[in-house]
């Protein structure tokens, strides 16, 4: 079961599709093998970049079960839904299938602190003993959760064991949360997203690792390993080799297409298909990606 000690890289897995948009289950196996070979300590599926909203309930469970059958690391499943009934149903099903925990993002209509607190109190009640990750991603959810509210949720909900931190700017939030735990509050795991764009700084602020879907998960694993060894300069040097590619992959509206293109080129999935609505990259963009990959590989070779 997922708990407060989780750390490392819980990569946000994509959902592989065939060219006709059907689930590509054989690619699920090779994708899981790829992620584990690159140093991932856990997987997160049905996240924002996993096209969860394009899957039927039956497809979601089929996909999760295929991942669980292949993975030998903790798997977190996104169960965010407009209503609690759907959330509860999917959470129960994936936990019965062997998931380590679930992830919940707040619905976009929440505005006040009281509404946010009430929502996550209800979430904890609905999920029962299931450990959950609080996803703080205001750039997508449009819900800004103040640090004080997160601290209150941590205090009130023992089954909230991890924060997926994706606020931006958000480094000060990590510092405040860690200060609160040092002062006697419960310490939970903090894994960070946003494509890994701020990973070295996030680790310095007290994060435990990354939960994001950058197509080179070994970057995150290597940065965290160097950080944990106390070699912060080397961690930043590794990060710098990948930064232009991170920047390119995190373009709003294009990022998932870029990510799947790279994953397909790396052999992690058979096809770079996005399920509709969702498009493919054009030849010029593919050329730019190829150039960035070549430069990244050259810089990394010189560093190592």
C-alpha cells in the first residue's frame, strides 16, 4: 500500500493506442518494461496526460489491470471524477486488482477554502482505507489550494499520504509544508510534476521525488540519485542536458503529442497515437524534436 515514505520517480504513464484509437494492450507491457528499466520506482496511470477522460469505465479497468499484471512496483491510479459514485467505483475496482493507492484532483468548481476542505473530507470518507494522493495542479484544474488548506487536509485525513505538487510558482509551498511537518505536523510524501521543469530546486526544497511523464524518466531518476548522494552540482548538470527537450515537451496543447512521439521513437510504445480529440505532430515539429534529442545525447555523453 502507498504510504508517506514513497519517494523516487512515479512516472505518469501514457495510455497506448493503436492507429484506429483502440487500446494497444501489447504496448502496455513494453511501456511498463521501459519505465522500469529507466529507474522508475512506481507508476501512475490514468493521470491528466494518460487521456483518462477518453476511456470508458471498462477500458480504464482493462488498462489498469494490464499494468498491474506487468509491474512489480507500486501503481497509483487516477480516479478523479465529476461525482463521488464514479470515483468510489473505480477506486474499489483498482484496489481490488492490486493498485497501491489512488490520486484525486479537485473539480474545477471549487473556489473557497471551505469548499476545498469539505471536498477532500468527503473524498477521504468515500475512499475509506484507500490511501490517496492529493493532486495540486491549478494550471489545469483552475483550483488554487492554499498551503494552509493542504496542511489542514493532511491533519484531518490520515489516508492522504502524498501530495502531487504541480503549483506554479510553487517552490515556497514545498518549504512551508516541510516547515509544518518539522514543527510537529504529519509529514507526507511530496512528488512533483510539471514535466520535471523545476526538479533540482524542488528536491532542494524538500520534495521526495517526481511524479510526471517526461519521456526520459532516467533524467529524473539520475537527478534524484545525485541529489540524494549530496552531489547537487552534478544533479543540475544532468538536468541541464535535458532542459531544452523538457521545455519543448511541456508546450500546452502539444506536449502529449511530443511525449508519445518520443516514446514511440524510443521503442516504449508501438504507436504515437492520441485518441480523438487529439492530433499528431507535423514533420517540422518531428525534425525539431530529432535535433533536440541529438543535442541532448551529445551533451550527456560529454558530461558522463
